[in-house]
C-alpha cells in the first residue's frame, strides 16, 4: 500500500522493544509509534553524519560530560 509518498513497512519487535517504543511515545507526546520511529531515524542519521565528519557526541549535566562512543 503506497499513498502520498509513503510506503508501508512491517517489523517484528520483541515485547521489551514494543514497551520501550510505547514509553517513548508517551515521553515525547508523539501521535504514534511510527512518529517515534521516524524521529529516531532522523536523529540517528544526523548523529552518524556528525560522527563521520569528525565530531564527538557528548552529554553534559552539572559540569559532568559523557562522551558517546560511535555505534
């Protein structure tokens, strides 16, 4: 089924992964699981582009920095 430039995909997820996905739907106030997956894909794509350009990925809180190792 293809409509308005979209293509339907089907994935199998473990029960744990579905729970995590549903938790992200709530935490991000997303409209659907699909919206979370699309947003995650955009973020992952951006992170990979930046890492491939020589940047590092860091999280900072209260003066503490955690550097994320590329996947």
